C-alpha cells in the first residue's frame, strides 16, 4: 500500500532523512506532489553524483521545491569527528557521529597498498551488537541501535568525499548485518541502484556470524552479493564457545543454508576463521575444517586473533598458522593467511568499538 501524504500532513510529520529514500520512494513522493517524473532523477543526481549536502546547492530546482523538500526531509550526512591512520599499513579508521549523537567506526583499507587497486570500505551496520562473540570488542557494547539504510550508505559517501576511489564495500564493521536485515538490504539497493551509485553487487560482501533464516532471505533478495561467514570453530561445541549464537544455528543448519546460497547463482562463499591460540588452531581442527568444507566452492581467510582489552584470547605462533594453512591446502581448500590491517589503530577484525582508547601507533586527526 502507498500512503498518500497531503501537503499539510507532511509539515507535521517528523522529517525522515532523504538518504533513506529509495529512488522509487522519492519518485512516488514527487508524483504525490504533482511534480514531473524527471524531478526525482534530478534530486538523486545532486545527492549521489554532485555530492550535494544542502537543498540550496540544488540550483536547478525551483526555490519552492527546495523549500518543500526541506519541509519533508533532512539532507545532513553524518559527520567524521575523528580520523586516524595506521603508520604501518595506511589503514584509516573514521569515527562517524550520527545525527542523534551516537557514533560508529568505519575502516578504509588500501588493497595491496596500491592506490590504483582502489579502496575497500568496511562499514558498520549497527551501533554495538547483541551477539557477544568472545573475541569481539563490538559485542561487549551490547546492541545500542540499528543503523538506517542512509547511515550505512553515508559511510561510503563520506569516504568518497575524502577523494578516495571506493571499489569495494564489506559489511563487516560494527554489528551483525543480517540482524539489521531490512536496512542492510535497502542500503545494498542504494549502492546498486541505477539512479544512485549504480554498483555491481559483486563489489559488495556481506558478512554474517551465521544467521540461517536471513542467509536464505539474502540469497533471494540480493543476487550477486558475496557472502562471508564467520566460522571460527569446526564443531558445534567449539564454535559456540567463541560465537554463542552457534548454539541455535548449528553447523548442519548453517551449511544447508550455505549450499542453498551457493546454488542460487554459483557464488563462491568466503569463510573467516580467526585462529586463537590453544582454542581452535590444532591439527584436528584443521582436518575437521577440510571435511566440513568438502564439496563447497569456497575460500578460507585465516586471521590471527587480534587482541582486545580484557580478553584471554591470543594468536598462535607463525609456525602453527602456517601448519594450519598447509593442512587446508593439502585438503584442496583455497586459503589465504590475512595480514590484519589496521591493528595499530584498533581497526582490525574484532577490534571495533566506540569507547575511547589510548592512541597507539597512528597518526590522529580530530576533525
Ligand atoms: S563478531 Fe560480529 S556478530 Fe559477533 S559480536 Fe562482533 S559484531 Fe557482533
């Protein structure tokens, strides 16, 4: 059902952000306002191609329309309030303040340290997270709130507006993307929409800790989007020690969903496997992982655990990591040992959270 909002009603409604609107919603609003269809395209052009952040900048729109837009929508983007760069590998971390004063972190990664390869932006989808994975700083915060679709896309726009060519987005920052399903899906549609950023879905990777029902939904709703699964354990018991939600979504259920996801359009699935000393880094763990992945077209990223405050988890020695990877290779599994980028600024996997920290090996700018 489409709600027809009269001119007067709109004035009394709380204004939504224009960044949350799909092109279709804005086109409907224009139609309700009696405006020609091309106006929606013009407004999206200003937002996504011409980097406007104020209605007054949209100089080819009539003044009356700019005023009407201002009555119905806000156009402010969240603000970068802190910007740090890891001296070791150039990874950047942005602290972004949302309009209600809450904050999230966004990480900007330079692939293979080559600017021509473009930047990968690791975006947050929630303030905090409810799933309490034991290696993860965000999980310690609890869930504060979901991000809106526009707040997810805004993280990409803010990085672009720093003059960086963003080639890939990974939904792997703060929060569990599939636990904020509707907003994440709307954000993916804004990234890929012809009238907004017009990306191929293959430039987007959605991570999940293994929320089975939403994996089935995503397979239907977002063809082409890559999936990355945080696995971290090879038995239900061991996995649940690290990722508590694994008590509900067992490996059997998870892998059934992943086979379905793969069957939808033959996309390769990535697995993130955090190597934690003495917990999941043994020879038997590696062999069980080979057995688990047999027959699935996939790739495994081995990530040495990144230390967070007050955690007993540490990373294994180089020798143990290499031995683990070799067993996977010998078992026919494609594997990469991931150098943890952004460790010097607490921007690596599992380290994102918005409480204040000491300033490690980084250059820091308050904006
Ligand atoms: S790893 Fe992901 S799902 Fe687990 S607590 Fe951290 S943000 Fe949440």
